[in-house]
């Protein structure tokens, strides 16, 4: 069960967020460039799912808390690069004017 939950949180949720944000920005902000939409969607897809764990770790003492914060932010950056970026690029491949 833990593997399924990890797969959902670390792969499916960022992919869905990235796809949705890219598609929504294409409709709501058609003047924005493809590069800007991809960057914003990938960053949001990587860092929104780790927001709750990050907020819970902010309560820990200094040395252990700092290590945990860096580890969580690194996991978010990896999610953004490995999952959010390819999905955002794929979502904007055939852009059309809204």
C-alpha cells in the first residue's frame, strides 16, 4: 500500500498538476510564452505536493530541521525536473491560440 501511495504522490499528482496548470494558463493567459508556462507548471507541480511535509518539518529544532528541510526541497526539485517538466513540455507541444 505504501508503494502505491508513494507512486500517487510522487508521480501522478505532479503530472496531473503540471498538465492542468499548463492547459489552464494557455486558456487564461494566452499572451504568456510557452517557456513561461512550462516553467511555472513544472515548479508548481514539484513544490505543491511537498508543501504539507515542509510545513510539518518547520517545527523541528535547528540542525535536524535544516537537514530535513533541504531534503524535502531537494525532493520537490527532483519532482519538478523529472515529472513536472516533461509533462509540461508534452502538454504544450501542440499549442493553439485560445
